[in-house]
C-alpha cells in the first residue's frame, strides 16, 4: 500500500499551518456530508410540522429517537472500524484493512437482519415508552418505527463502510455519497408522505430506501478508489476471530458510552413530554440545533480519528503531539461561531421547522441555554474523535458514565423548582462534565 509522506511535519510555523490545512482538508468533506444528515431530519420535522395536527411532530420525534437509540447503539461499528482501519493504514497493513472491513460487515448484517425480523416484538412498547398515553400519537409513532427498521441492515453497514473509508482518508467519497443519498431521502420521503399519502410512515420508508441506495454507492466507490487492496480479498478474511475479539474488546466500552449518551438523549425528550406536548415539540426542535452543531464537530472529530490513528499506526509520536492541539483549536473556533448564532439568530431557523406559534415561542424561551451548548460540548466531541483514533474506548466509556450520572442527579435536584429550565441545566451540566473528563484523561496521549 505504501505510506504517505508526512510533508506537514517540516519545520516551524509552516509545519503548523500545513497541519491545520490538513485537518481542514479532511474535516470539510465530513462537515459537508454530516450537515446533510441533520438537514434531513429538519426536513422530516418540517414536513411533519405541516401535517394535519401537531402530534405528528411528536410522533416523528419519538420514532426518530427510538430508531437512533437502537441503531445508534451500534455506532461502535463505525468508531471501531475507523480506529483500527486508520492504524492499519498508518502501518501499511493491507491484510488488516481487509479483516476490519469483513469483520465489521458480518456483525452489521447479522444484527441488522435480527432487528428486521424482531420488529413485531419491540415496536409497540418502544413507541409507548416516550409518550404521554395519547392513542393517536402512539399509532403514528408505531407506523414510523415499522418502516424505519426495515433499513436496519443498511444503516449498520453504513457505519462499517463509512468508518473504513474515513480510516483510509477517503472523506470526499463519504461526502459525495452522503449528500446524494440524503437528497434522495428527502425526495423519497416527500413523495411517500404527501403524494402517496403515507404520512409519517412515508418519512421513515424514504429514509430506509435511501440507506440501501447509499450502500450500493459506497461499495462501488470503494472498489473504484481501492481496487488494488480490495481485489486481494478472499474467504479467509471472512472469519478472523482475533479481529472480532478486538472489535468487541473496544466495543464494550463504546457500548457503555453509546448507551449512556442515548439514555440521556431519550430521557431529555421523555422529560419534555412529561411537562407537556408543547415542551416536547419545542425541545425536539432545539435538539435539531444541537444535532446540527454536533455534525460540524463530528466532521472535525472524523479528521482527528484518521490522523491520530495514522500517527499511532506509523508510531510517530511527534505527529500525534501536533495533531491533537490543532484539532482542538479548529473546534473552538467553530464552537464560538455556533454560540453567537444560537444566541442571537435562532428565530429564523426555528421558523423554518414549524408554523405552530406556541411551539416556536416555547422554544425561544430556552435560546440562551442552547447558546451555551457549543461552548461546553465541543471538547467532548473532539476528544471522542482523538480517542477513537487511539482505540482508547475505555476512557470514553468511563467519562460518559460519570457525565450521565451527573445529568440525572442535576435533573432530580432542579426539575421541580425550575421546570423545563432545570432540564436544560441538567443537560448543560452533563456536557460540561463529559468535556472536562475526556480532556483531562485523554491529554496523556500527548504528554509523554
């Protein structure tokens, strides 16, 4: 495969400037592709917001939250694949690259097919979990989930394919397929939801169809760009227990991280629903702002995963010591911009999502809490990327457990005296603790 010459490690200020350019070169395609994902959800929420009644917004919020929880648990496939692949890329090990791709794909297909087959067992309980007893809301949420989980095998394979391509630094391919599939998703969802009158179920089915299209496009793109490696594939790579063991060793801590993260997110939505449908809808809209910011940060984090993993695979500690602070500086710049926009310009953006005045007014009550989110959370996103590249999932998992416990403790103390504002204080406390812990624990990567 051959190693890439590290031209950005040459002398003085030019070295740092060039490294910053390298981070941006890898991050921008990720940001452009990631930003289409929340835009997709925004379009779903906007379409739901213009259906017959406001409960459709809540049904989509519940359906999407449950889907993201179940599928998101397996985001460990994306993170594990990226970290190990980036290290194999830095070490120039083509066999390890093929083993990562095949092992991840086997796990993704097995779990995805089980999720499809077991849908009748979990859809109704999952739909009822986050809502307040409304029969019509529950039925719409169940309809959404019934269609959305048809895409489970493709969704999990996308984690593996995207992780592998990020690890070999083919971000432009990931970007192109992501943008194309998400535009197709919006088109499919609109046609199914409105002209074909499938309602919220059409929004979910459109997503599933676009996911399968993305798998085909990524496979073709990977063959075109890495045919020299992929043509070496043989049946012996389909079953490699040491690679699977490494996956699950790293994956157990990633699972802890993801379950805790998802539990906080789901409870945040649930707690808003307990306060009232209007608060649930308002918080769902504001969480789209958080999701939008998170995908910007994830774009930079993906660049960190690739560069940190490559440096570790190449055993180049000098490069590692330069990549980490550079990534953090870039992230702080974007976080500052996001905070200003969320504090002073949220209304035009939120108005795109709904025409319900009561929901919009309720969302604007929390604008300044939302403005603090980028500043207290950017380090958590970026250190996650750094730790993924280092395959240090234990630090991520332990930090998330402490942060999650902080959320529920602060919520318990503040919810009765402060209501919905107490819920936001708990969320900000969780993000602050998470950022602080991963920074303190992870900084040892470049101290010695």
